[in-house]
C-alpha cells in the first residue's frame, strides 16, 4: 500500500513538472525575472506535493518535496533553489507538527545538493546522463533518510526500516526521470533558439536579417497611423564593395562588413533596428511613432548624414585603412492604408538605386515620380526581350570620312523599330540593357548584323572598316572571344575590316584579362579603338599595354574646342598622345565647319558627325557608297 502511494506521489510530481515546463517556456525573457518565476513555480509544485502526503504519524508527513527541491537546484541554480526552498519551507512550517524541523532540514539539504550538482553539470557541458542523475537522486535520498534519524521517539528509524528500501528503489529513479525531462526540454529549447537565430539573424554580423526586418516592418505598419509618415526605412549600399572584395578577398570583405555593422550599431536609437539585407546592403528602421510625425523626415535625414560621416572615417582592416562611401535610399511610411512591407522596401530600394545612378556617396529620399521611371524601365526591359526575338531591332551606319570626304569606315548604331511607339533611339533603351543580361544579346545582334554587311558583295574590295561599340559587361563575359570567332566564321566577314570600340571604363577591373582577350582577337586581324577617350580613368601606362589602333575623341570636347581654351587644350593633348603612339584619330560629333577646320589644322583626322552624314539604315548607307 505504501509503495502504491509513493508511486502515485511521484506520478503527480512528474505531471506537475511537465506542466511547469510549459509555463516556464512562456516566461519572461529577462534572465532575473525568469529565474524568480521558475523558483516560484518549483516552490508551488513542492507545496502541491505536500498537500497530498503520506501521513506516517501525527505531525510527520512524507512527500516528494525532496525531488522537487533537488531538481530546482540542479536545473535552476542558486536563486531558483533559494526561492523554491523558502516557499516550501514556509508552508511546511505553517503545517507544523513534530516533523517540521526535520522536514525543513530535508528541504535545505535537497536544495543544497541540487545546487552543488548544478555546477558539476555546468562543468560537464550542461548535460548529465541517466546514470549520473540516478546517482544524484540516490545521494539526495540517502541524505534525506539520514536526516530522518533526527525525528523524535525513534520514529525516523522505524520509518527507514519500513520505507527506506521502497524510497531508494523509487525516488532516485523519479529524480532521474524529472531531471531528464527538464534536460530534454532545455536541449529542445536551445535547438529552437538556434533554427530562430539562423532564420532571423545574419550569421556574419549578428544583425537581424531581411526576414526579421520585414517582420518588424509589418508590425510597424499594423501599429502605425495610416496616411501619416510615422516611420522611415533607410537602405544603405556600400559603393564599390565588389571591387574591394575582388582585390582583397572575401575574408577581408567579411572583416569589413563586420566593422561596418559595428559602426552602424553605434548610431541607433532605442527604438531603431539595424539589419543586414544582403552582401553589402544594410537597413535601418526608424520608428518614432510617439513623436510629431512632421519631424520624422528630419530624423531620417540626420540618420543618413550620420551614416555617411561614420563610415567616412577609415576602417582598419589588416594593414589597410579603408574609407567607405555609401549610396542611401530613404522611404517614409506608411504611405497609404494599404502599404505593405514590400511596398516600403521597393520605394527605399528605388531611392537607393537613384543615389547610385547619380554617382553614389549620397542620400536620396523617395519621390512618387521615381516609381513611374522604374515602371518605365521595367516595361522597356520586358519589351526589349521580345523585340530581339521579334526582329524589331534595326542597324544604322554613320560614315567616317577623311578631310577630302572619302569614306573609310562607319560606326554601327542600333535603333528599335517599336510596333506602337515607332523608331526608338538607343539612349532610351541601351542604359536599361546595360543593367541586365540584355546588353550581351543586343551586342551579339549588332556584331552579327555588322559582319553580315562586311560579307556583302558591295563591301568586297573596299578599304572600309565597320566599328562596333562593345559593352564592358559583354566584353567581360568568358565566352566573348569564342562568340566573336563563331560570328566571323558563320558570316564569312573579313576580321581586318572590323573595329571593336571599347571604353576606358573597361580597363578599371581585371586589366590583364582584358588585354589577353584583345591580343587573341587582334591575331585574327580585328582592330581596337578606345571610345570617348579622355572621359574615363585609363592611365598612359595602361594605354601603352593595349593592342589598340585608334583613339576616338569624345564629342563633348570636339563641339566646344574652337571656342573653349580648356577643351582645345584637351583635344591637342589627345592628338599629341595619338601621334606619339602612332594611333589613328577619329573625332565624333563634328557638326560645323568651324569644328572640322579646327581639327584639320592640327592633325590628320578621320571625321564622324552630322557635317559629313547622319546615321542611316544600313541598306540605304550601302546604296550611297560610290
């Protein structure tokens, strides 16, 4: 009968412990508050156990408080053990009886042994197996039985004689089971907190990630005042981070990103959130809903300025000192009652890209007109993809002539014959193509069409070269040289009559790869020209290494050269470089006789411009050949 009562008592304690687990799991995240609540719950469970005791003799009860207090010390540590011990000891004192002092002693001893094993458990890595836990429970209850000897009138010895074996067979096992129950919960909780950490935090910087920021945005939108700019989202993109990453390696890039995150953290207010959105993009969510909404734009502008200033001071990465420039886009929200997180992100992203397009290292606030521009670019991209397949592109040619008017070449230009909007100039769609993979498709089409013209009967035997602009993005593709060889083979064009125009911007990144490709193509007979010379970044040391045949003077210098001394000096410098390096010179944008005379008086020039001929459809240009 006594054994059955013991088992029932233990079952109640395990059930109570399981319920307590659930309650503790929902407890406050503050460590101190959680410890206090846990201690109170252990104490309450101990009290509930004493409400259904085994009454051994008048004033002498036996229950499972030893298990609860031991587990409280082992799992919760000193504070949890102290609180639970005080609660259970107070209740046992209130119950009174001859066994009260011994009962309080059992409470103190169980909690003390539990705290001792708490530190043993920590040294073991936070987990004890079934055998050590059984030993822990056995020790607790050996000590408990030893304390029972202090009961008056030799009752303790009688208790040990009648119940000692039953207790040592059941209570250590029960202690082990309750401890394992809590340890299993702890492991699951650690795992859960780690799937959450991975899901909502960036592993490199420790910052909230895009998912968590969107969650915070949604909550902010739900709580915000609809129709009022109560909050702001700031997107921060590091200018030219890819260049640094390529130059110094990903390890250095990672160190830099952590340093940037650390700098940005110092700028945050109590209610602000900093997140890492992608490789080199961060976001700051400003929430000042308790303040006058008219001040929010000023808060956002001040924060953007702080970001620029903070990152302007050099960051120390290994032996390098790196100053970071940023492009920042700011979107105020909510814009309307229907605003979503994706709407806010899209507007901030649009503003950030506008900052990049404007040269970077600046902040741009979103304006509604930007949406129209973005939608128009998206429509152009979608329609251009279809246009290439539908055969809507047209090749135009503009003559290049000598001072005597003899045609020695032509530049291949592209137009888009839109079925609804008519003939579209390249300035309206080439920038969009440059931002996507479409520029490679457009470049492939232009080169193919130009080579087809070179292979026509009308061009055979003529000393005329066709020039094709090659996008840096297209030229850098690994298959560019192979693609060019295939087009030449398929069309039968003479490579010596083909000139590829590259810009100085192509030379910024991976110069050796660029030069290797150029040399491979020049062995076929292809010529190279540096387009818009003087507007880029190339140095003479790079220029000397390039297998080029020609420089093209940008039209902005040509047009004002006769009247502007600065432009005249630039043109004369370019002419001197070309003469020294024995390169041909093509001047584009020649529209007046005054410009042509200025150039003719200084060097032997090839002219391209409206004065000598406008761009015209390739078929029409071929008909005008003498």
